[in-house]
């Protein structure tokens, strides 16, 4: 026990990242890399509760640092919503909305490409989840018109759309779903964890009731932190104040992301606000990269032409190699890492996800050449 | 609108702390200042989802960085519990336990010195809260024997004790409450947000079912992050897995503090584990400081002799000054800041809280002299 503990303690003195400085293609990470400004803010506000120096009772009302302006002015404009707040992340935002708008036993309707946390958040509330199917292999498209008949059949209390989903990077017709939501008068959550901070997206234009974003996934922030935007009419439900403590929001347990991730989100925001204007180039870069990898025998799953930097590849040629090499599935991770590239989940070869968001065309060219070299080496 | 936004944006380029380098007596902050190791880890793991480089599906099972060893070996031993997990903070840990053990309409019993988030977490679950009273001014002591009759009268589903509370720094007889909990067979939460990481505390020795700690308050971590320890018998209830995703815990929504605050908690842990051994000196330092301030006419509220670094002072002499100076209540903050001291909430003079945890005796001597000088200046 003593020895085991001393080993475990020793590991805590070796907290280093093995992927530092590599070309990063990992979909979870490419939108969350800190800006220089965020890196400075990280050090400045690293100590415990340092955001609360001038707290008057509510995180989103703090004026120094300028959280109030950020949450009450900049975020609503950026998200195209009336009211915004801060959460611990996208999943916590989903739970908060579900928990405040529904009751155990209610049904909600979501897309089949939903993140697993959509299901787990619903399970935590005690909800039945109906899924609008996708089109299956190879495109896995969600056709939002299917929501209409499911609404009629199941009378869900909420609908949710993942925009785009984290598995295929598919962009469904969110605006059409906004019309359907309005037609049936059902609150509509847009989960934009892979959209907000990467690409232009407006809750108002889409016609959603809620928009959710993730700081660590797509807004150049330390983890974990999220944003939640909503129509004014939901403020009193979702951000209801405690009956005992009149300045404390019940669903936020007073304050949510009361620490440095929020400060990095704020510090990166001016850059994030600008970078979404390059979205066309991001999409074109992703399409080019995908086409080049398809020339090597990989098959890109999901929508084509693709409209997001998150790409899912089926790579039977790599899988065949993995079956006959000593490292098995890990050979790909190892080969890429040796070339300064970090992307596919270690162990995966048959099918894996990559994101082109953080790499430039020159770096992606090197990645393409590296895949070629790896295929040659093992052919 | 445009101009207002550009002002708000500009503020984001000025994210600086005004209290950097000051002698810190702010109770929320003295236990959360980062160690050097944590400061390094902060930079290393600052980017978004960087803790998830080698994720296999569950935060607390990640082996690189060594989260699994930390959560499954080091934390249980440190907390004196069977099973530990990571939360976003103490309030989220309370909500998680309440949400998984009770149903809306149930009653729970807590001490009158409870943190406001205990009430708000209960409200979020839909619980009735019964409070075991304190003794009122000036000691505000909670006598745990009062829990017994309240248990008989209200049949609560859970009891909670704040150890110590964040208002007076009172240390109630937690072990006696452990006996009472056992006698009536009621699950018992020890909220140790101001204990775990500052002073020795063991869930097992106290006889509690749950122990809760706060990384940013008392474990030298960036905010927000917390720890939750429990008896083995509660694991299946509180950490129940999703029926759809068998490796995802429902109450954790899969993973909780998936970012850099957790890494700072881990990096600081070897130091935190050691520092609790200096607790006797911490208490003695607090008692000396309190006695010196009482000589100036301040009145220390809460237990005497005091057994914690969190001290609440009633200071009529400062309040009198505030009534006749231009800065009103802010004069004290300003005077202390000019002397390199940060502690009382800006605006407060009549009664305020200080913590002696992070300052040494020489610094505290300077603080005492500064209070003397301020009193002289305005006398």
C-alpha cells in the first residue's frame, strides 16, 4: 500500500503532455487551443477563486474582470440570443435546460447523431429519449423533416439538434427545424459545441430557443467551460432565482464556472469572434484534405461535400496493416507521432476522426505525405 | 451598440488581477493559491481538452496524466473513504449526492451555518430543508446533539454538516454526529470545503457516509474543481452508470472537471498532503492573530478558542470611521491595499472575514500593525 501510494505520488511530479508542439488534428482539441492572450490570462488568474476578487454575489455580474460585459453584451450578440450565461460545459448546459423545462417521465426528441452526453443528461433528469434517425452508412445524414411526425407521435417537451455532430461533422438543416419547432410550439435546443467559436451561427436566425457552445471544444479556452444562450422568455425558467437567496440562480447552484477556464474564454473571445469569419476557408481546407486522403483509399464518412473541419474516415487499408504488425492498432498513432502529428485516437486504424481546424494547408500537406509514407512503408 | 460592444471587447484585453503579490487574507482564496508545481501544470495542460489525450472513456480512469491513480488510490487514502471521484466543486458534489439519494419532496437536515449552496442544491433537487440551529451571537455554535430530535421529528433522508462553516470557521463535533447518523441509519454528508486540504480530516474516523472537498478553496487548485469521497455502499447509487453507455456515470454526465483545474489539484496534491501536518501551527497562528486584533477593539465571532484559520471579526471601531469618511465602507479596503494587504471584502468594515492560512507570522504582524496605523490615522 505504502509503496503503491508512493508510486502514485511520484507520478504527480511528472505531469507532462506528450503531444505538445505536434500538428494537432484531434477533433476534441483543435478548437480549444489557447490564444496567446488566453495563455497570459491563465497565469494571471490561475490561483483558486481569483475571479471572485470583486464578486458581489453572482459570477455573471462581476465587473472586474469584465465578466458582466462579456456575458450580458458580447455573448448575446455573438450567439444571436437574448440572454446568455456561463456553464461548466455543453453537457451541463443541456442538463440545465432539460432539468428546468421538463419533469421525470417526459419525452424529448433528439437527433440520432447526438453526443452521448445528450442521452446521459436526459437520463439524469429521468426523461424518455426519442431519436430522429440518420440515413446510416456512409453519410449518416439527419433529415430534420423527420422531427415533425415524431413530434406528432410522441409529444416531446423539448427537441434538440446537434449542429454539427461530433462523430461525422454533419451540418443538418437547423433553420428548417426552427420552423418545425415554431409550428409545433416546442422549445428547441441547438447543441453547437462544434459550431460556436468555429463558424458563424446565430440562434435567432436558426429559430432555436437555446444555443449551447463549448469553450474547451471550440472557443479557445481551457477546460471545462461552456456558454448557454436563450430567448428572453426562458430566462425566468432556466435562470430562476432561489427563493431563499434572491441573487442566486438555482440551476447554476449560484455560480458555475467560477475559475480560470472562464477567464481564458474571455481572453480568447476577440480572436474567436474574428476567426469565424474564415469559415469558408476552413471548409475548403477540409474538403481538399478529405479529397487527398480519399485518393489514398480512405473513405470519408458523413456529408459530401463536407461542410465542417471534423472528418470521419474509414481506412480499411490501415486496418489491414494493423492486423499484421506487432503494435496492432497502435502502429498508426506511433507512426504519426514520430512524424510530429497527433490526431487519431491511439489504437484506432479502421475508422478514426480528424479535424483540420488548427492546421494550415502546409501542415496538412505534410500530414497527407505522412499517410502516403506510412502506407508505402507497410505495403 | 457598436460602441458599447467595442468598449466591452476592449476590456477583454485588460484581464489583470489587482491583488497580485499582496498579502492575501481572503478566506475564499488563501487555501487555493497554486503551488509552483501546479503553476507549471497549468501551462502544460492549459489547452482545452488536453487532459483527454489518452482518454478511454472516463475521466477518472485516465492513466496519462495519472488521474486514475490519483482518484482511485491517493484520494481515498487522503479522505479516509472507500471510493472517491472528481466534481466541479463542493456545491456540485452536494447536488450530486442529494440528487441521487433523495426525491423531490423529501426532507434533509443541515446545520444553520451551512453554505448558501447547500440550500440552493437542495432547492434544485426539490427538497425541504430543516436546519439545526446555531447558538446565535457571538459564537454561532452548532451543537450536533440537536440533530437527534430533529431526525425524530422530520425523518430526513440525508443529514449534512458544514465542517467548518465558511462564515465563522466553527468546527462542530462531526464525530458525534457520525454516531447519531449511525444510530438513526441516515446517510451523512460532511461538507469539508474549508477542511480538506487545510487540516487532517477523515471520513472514516468521523463516521460520515460522504466527504466533500473543494480544490479551489482548500487544495491549492485553480477553480473550479472538487472532490467527493463516499462509503463503498453508495457507489452504485451515486456513481451509477448510464443504461445506454455502460462506462458513463449518470450524475457526472460522463465526466466532470475535464480540464486544467483537475491537473492543478493533482500537481499540488503532494504539497497539500504534507501541509495538513502543520495544522496545529495554523491554529495557533490564527489564535494569536485573533487575540492581537481583539486588543484593537475588534470582536472575534465564532468559537473561542478558535480552531480554524477562518476568522470573522466584528469591528465597530472601523464602522464608525466608515460613516464619516468620503470612501465610506471602501476606506478599509483602500487603506489595506495601499499597505499591500488584501482580505476584507471591498466595502465591508462593520464585520468581515479574514483567513490567516496563507500568511506567515511576520506578514500577520505587519497586518496587525497596519490595522493599528489605520486606526491611528482616523482617530
